[in-house]
C-alpha cells in the first residue's frame, strides 16, 4: 500500500498545476496572447513562460530534483505576482501568493 505524506501530495499537486499552466501558455490561447500583448511583453514571450512552467512541473514531480523545481516555480510565480501587482490586478495576484506559500512544504518533500 502506497502512503504519501502531505508534503509529497502538495508537491505533486503543484506539479500538476504548473504543467497545466505550461500547456495553456504553450498552446498560445487568444486570452494568453492578448494579456502578454496588453502588458507589452515581447511577442511569443508566453512560450518562454510555458517552457519554464513545464520545467518546474517536471522538476517538482521527481523527488531528486524537487528542490530545484520548487526554486524555479517560486521564481516564475514571484515574477508573475509582481507583474500582476504592477498592473493593479490585485485579486488575480492572490492565488499566486498562495502558491508561493504552498511551495514551502513542497521544498521539504525531497528525497529521504
């Protein structure tokens, strides 16, 4: 029987969230492109964000690289929150702040 601790569950849940986010960014959906254009990011910058999100998800999923995934996820999320706050999107920045807090226990779920 497989029993996962809450920190491992947290890390895998975050990996799933970052993977989904990365896939949405890489798909180049219209609302993603319009948001990046409205905030004056370079064209196709959403692809860079998508690749970083997928890399964070892959690193978070593997126990041996989980700390690197948490660090990369924290960097990506931090800059996303700062961007949202700079554009006065206060309500949209709250989930990012909660994800930053959830990355703390994920960092503790490394290999034993």
